[in-house]
C-alpha cells in the first residue's frame, strides 16, 4: 500500500469497544449480558440501514437509533428497569477504547500521517467518546454522518473524508472492525484494512481481493512501515 495522506478509523467496534456499556453493568444484567450487548448492536445497525434506505424523511440520528435498539432488546427480554436503561445509555457515550488504540494512533501521527474518525455517531456522542477514551489529542479530525444526513454504507459518508483531506479515495487508508463498513470503503476506492478481533470468516471476499485483515489495531503500524 502507498503511504496514505491520512488513516481514517471507524469509531464503534474499531477504536471503541461497543460491549463496554453492558460490560459495565454486567452484574445488573446477569450472565447473558454479552448476548444482550450483541443483540443491541445488531438492532442498532439494522435501524441505521433501514432509515437510510427508506429516505431522508425517516432519518433519525445514531443516538436515537441506539436508544430505540435498547428499548427493543429490553422489551424482547422482558426487562423493565428504566434506571438500568439510563445507565446503559450514559455508558454508551463513554465506551472504552481498545487497549492498543492510543499507542497506535500516536505512532501514526509520529509518522506525519493524519488521523481521522469517520463515524455514524453524532458530533456530541463522538466528542464525549474520544474524550472519555483518552484519545482526543491523538485525532486530527472527527467526521460525523450527520453532516450528510445518511448512515454508512452510503458512499456520501466516505466522501466526507476525501473532501476533508482534499484527496482521492485511494490516498486514504480506512480501518474498520465491521466487514460491511470495510466493503463499502473498498467499493468507494479507499485503501482498506479490516480488523477482525473475533476471527470471523471472510466476508464480501475482502481477504480474497487483497484487503489486509488484522487481529487487532496493533498490526496496523507494520502496514505503514
């Protein structure tokens, strides 16, 4: 890969551990908290996709999609605990960064390469998240889909990054822990790296087409050297 103008990261599931909110409340949720967390995440993403596909009149920001998804999960499992729901929503605004993330971001910037976040999150969510994760000083630009009013994987989202840096898609490296997100950035023409922490099977033939697949963010520096 040629050296990029910037490395652009997805936030949720790539830099930030989306299981962190329910992990924080695991004692109150019980032994199946991870399954509940996975369901919350799946429903959250489903709502973003459906709202994008049904048109601008149905757009609802990521915070509201997250809230609606949690309400669905609680209703499906018969959980009636408003204080717990409020605690989980508050925790979602301060998700922890993956352990290796700060060092990786620092190493990228030390190489003179800009670091950006391109996320479904609202500006307010992202501001809270990067501050809580301790990476605020390590990120040059934070780009939210709210400026175009549509969620990933719409190409207009990835175009935000090329406009921000004034370059062609293949001059940017996009890093995501979500295969569907990596596929969309790849289709847009970016250099793409997929982070596959769970060892899930290849999707969208990403690996087959030469997209590097890493176990965690730590391997990213080797791709830039």
